[in-house]
C-alpha cells in the first residue's frame, strides 16, 4: 500500500479563514449574499465527516423574505436573525437510520462487480447487520439492555465499542450534524461573508415551522450575511491552550 504524500496545501489560506470566521451578530441589511454562496457551502457541508456515513442530518435553507421574517421571533428576535440574508437550520434525523443504512448498503452493492472483495463483504455486513443492531429500539428498551450487556461482557476482555440506547444515538447524530454546521460556517467565511450560530431559539416552534416529524431535532440555526464591526462583540479570547491540550 503506497502512503499518501503529506505536504501542506493551503495552510496559510486556511489559517486566514479560521481567523476571519467570527460569530457576527449584526449584518449589513443592504448587502446581499448570493444564493450561490449558500449553495456551495451546503454542498461542502454535505462532505463533512459523520458517523458510519449515515448522514443523519438535514439542512433547511430559509431565504425568502417572508420565511426569514417568520423565523425572527422564533429565534427570539436576535439581531443575527433579524438582519440575516439567509438562515440555515441544521436538523438531526436519527429517525431516518433505516433509510440511510439501506442507501449505504445499495452503494456497496453497486460497487460490486463479480465476487465481492473483503472490503465489500464487510460493507454488506456493516449496513445490513451492524447498523440495525446499533439503531433498533423497542418500547421496552430490550435492545438497549442487550447492547449494554454485550458491551459489558466483551469489554471485560478487550477494548470494545460500548453501544448505547436512544441517548447515545442522539449524541452521535448531533455530533455529526455539528461537524456539518462547522464546515458550512468555514465555507461561508471562505466566500468572504459572516455567520452566527444560534442555539437560543424556540425549538418547538421552529420544528413546527419547518414541518419536521417527531423524530427530527434542531441542532442549531446559522444566520448568514455581511458582518459589521458592531456585530463583533470585542476581541476573540480563549482559555490558555495549556489548559485544554493534554499530551499523553
């Protein structure tokens, strides 16, 4: 197996993007953000890493003036929502695990020509057997108990993935969705615009506004626009790196 060559590609450009990206809470209402910026950023967000490629997410792009106006009170009248040119609501869809597993399984099948190789066989087992085992739930929680027992027993002998129940499944979906949201914000910054992630919103009313089913959950909403100096609340500061980085 040939190693992938390691060489810096655009490290300085990425550094500039990371430093440029700030949570801007007040946008220039006279400056438009082209739809193409959001479209490209959503396409890049969809390329984000996610657990088992299950892609348990949806991106709800709100761009009409009417829809934006309706969203403002649902975002508790935050300036970022009130002055944004676009809003994107990132939604987790752990309720779609069967559909996503079936889609991945079909991708593996489509790649097979003749006899499947070892990797393809593993993929077939992964999406036809392991994913149902990890995501299936029942009213009594028996599957959760079974998964917990298997993890307990196998983990006593060797390192082993400890599968959980609904709470663990929700956490996995939200982690993946948050990765997509971060990719989206970095992409918006690379396009020369600003964003503001918002968790302060009425999740119940947002779900109703978007017409989401019961199994869907709001991860965050992100406002996009051309930021202003007033929208940046002072210099960015962080806890000293030595307090959060632990080298083992």
